[in-house]
C-alpha cells in the first residue's frame, strides 16, 4: 500500500471536514456563543490537512482495492476524532466526546451526554449536522465533489457502500454520488419547510431534519420527539423516516424515470410489510395490556416501529417502561434496519429477505433433491456468491454482537443493557433498553465499554466488511 497516496487523500478529506466546521461558527455567532468551540478545532484541522496535502502526493487514478478500503475506513475514523474536539472544548470528557462524535458521523444517535439542553445551541446544531453528513456518507460527498477520481472513486464507492451491488445510476461513479446527494438535499429542504409550517422554530426544523431524513436520531432535547407532544409533528417525522429508510436510488428512479419503481421493488414491499405487521402487533400488545387506549396504541407503536426499524432512534415515549413483550418486538426490529441504499443502518431488509428465500430453497431441495431452483430477486436470479456473502456477513455481524455483548456483561452491565447496547450501536440504531433506554444516556457504560461500542458504530456504519478486512493479516501482506 502506498502510504503517501493514502495520506494525501486523507488530507483532502480533512479539508472537506474543515469546511463544514465553518457552519456552526456562524450559528455560534448568531446566538452570541463562544467562537473558540469551533474556531480552535477548525484551525487544528486546517493545519493537519495542510501538512498532509503539502507533503504527501495524492494520485487520482489507479488506486488498488486495499487503498480504497483503508482510505474509507480511516476516513470515517479521522472524521470522528477531529469532530470530537468541539465536545471536549465544552467540557465533555474525551472518551464521551469521541463516542458522541462517532455516534454523529455514523448516524447512530446513541448519546453519552447527560444533560443535553445544558450545551450551547451551536454545539447541538453541530451534533445534528454531523449526522446529516454521515447519513448519506462523508466519503460519498467527497466522491461527488472531487473531480477526476476515476477508478479511485469506484474503489472508494465500493468500500463506502459495500452492499449487494453498486446502485450505479450513471456510468461514472461521481455522477451517481451527485444524484444520491441531490435527492438527499431535496428531501431535506422539503422536510425543513413542512416542519416550519407545522409550527416548529427554524432551529428545531433544521436540527430535526438533519437527524430524521438521515435516520440518525439526535435531538436537542433530552425527551427527544416527546418534547413536542404533537401528533402532527410526529406524523411528519414518520413520513420522512420512512423515506430515509428506503433506497435513495429508487427515489430518484421514481421521480425521474418510472413512477412505479418503489412499489415494484421486492425489498421495498417487504420493508412496508414489516412496518405494517409490526405496528399492528405492537399496538395490539400495548392496548391489550392497558398501557394505552386504542388510538394512542397505534400512535405510539407506528412511530416507534418506524423509528427503530429505520434505525433513527427517535422516541415519543419511554418504551423502556413498556411490557417485556412490546420491548421484545422493538429489540427484534433493531436487527433488521432499513433498505439497502438508504440512510439507515442494520443488516438491511434485502439481506433478511434473501436469506428467507434461500432457506425456502434449502427446504424445497430437501424434498426434491434433484430439482434446480435459484433464489430470485426482482425477477432476476441472485448469483451464489451474493448468497455466500450475505451468509458471511450475518455470521460476522452476529459474532461481533455476541463478543461486544459478552464484554459489556463482564464489565458488570445487566443482560438487557448488554444486548441492547451492542445491537443499538452495531446496527446504528441509537437508544437501547435497560440503562441505555430512550430517555437515558450511554454515560452509564464504563469507559472501556464506550470504546467497544464506538468501534461497533464504526464497523456497523461501514457494514462490517470494510473495517474487518483491514484487520486481517492478509490485508497487510504485500
């Protein structure tokens, strides 16, 4: 691996990261808050970016796959480190600051802040904005902006979006990245306008748009969306969380190419079916156990199902207090996530769907050993190597989940907290159950545990393979 090339590219990424630090400076100036919170980190980032770009040569073409994977994995890690500085300057302990920053850039929404409202408006704006950047992807934005990446851009795209296949809308990767970001921006502007019309302040409209369309979940309020207690506002969030959890390439195709693209897609139909069934089942449980009236049961269940399934993590009620049967439904949803090509985390609906189809085929072949039957998706045969990669992904994913849960339990965390904290961070969901419920904070987790969960967020955001591959001995061999 050519480290001069890698460091040169990371220098360019640092310039992009520095550019976004300018925005909260204006917010701080508007609210007459300290400019040092962002001014000092901005200067540090610029100095490091300048050093990297001056002394290391970046090549636009002919990067190899190793360099692409390393740049993406380390790029996200560097973003979390540099974006943690403003938190530290507001008095947040370093490990909590790194946890909060990683939770932001990976669009997770798990917080280590205890009294959210005590922090400056500019920091909370920054906290939300990092989630918006991380929702569609910092590296994806880098690809869209930087010209002449060529093959290098394709390598980074594959590492940034390591799904089942590249959702290439244009022959050039840069054009595809631009389209996806354009759709993302248009939906974001639409949500800000709708929330403003619904009565939210411009500040609340922007910060909550940042964290809902990105399926992230940070809110400037400790009570999350429950702070508004407004069914209309909740309905708006439901719509945009639902859109954020769907494939953005399909959004583009539906708007510009074929109006039926979404409803014809098998993954989207399965996504909608999961939401519908889970909402009805959860509403019945909440109503039958006399937690809510029938109307309130549907109100809270529909919001919480979409929030958890899309890995947004917003809360309109403290579901940690719900009956165990209801909490178990939400716990299961944490493992699924939204659609491939969305801003949500989790293992993705398409993987669950294809695994079910594969299991059905296995059972069919038990009865008919000589039959030849392939897994099909959207009318096309799914290659065997795709099925094998899904199985491998699921095995590694659950191994990481079990390992992190075990380590947390060894630190004295209870069973529910250990399991839910692990999947809530690995799946980029945000809040969990037990000590890390929706109205609580991850500050209760020991520092070593927070570092483990920080690694979970990093690994989960890049869908396991991108990070895990650079940890293998084979990656570092020539």
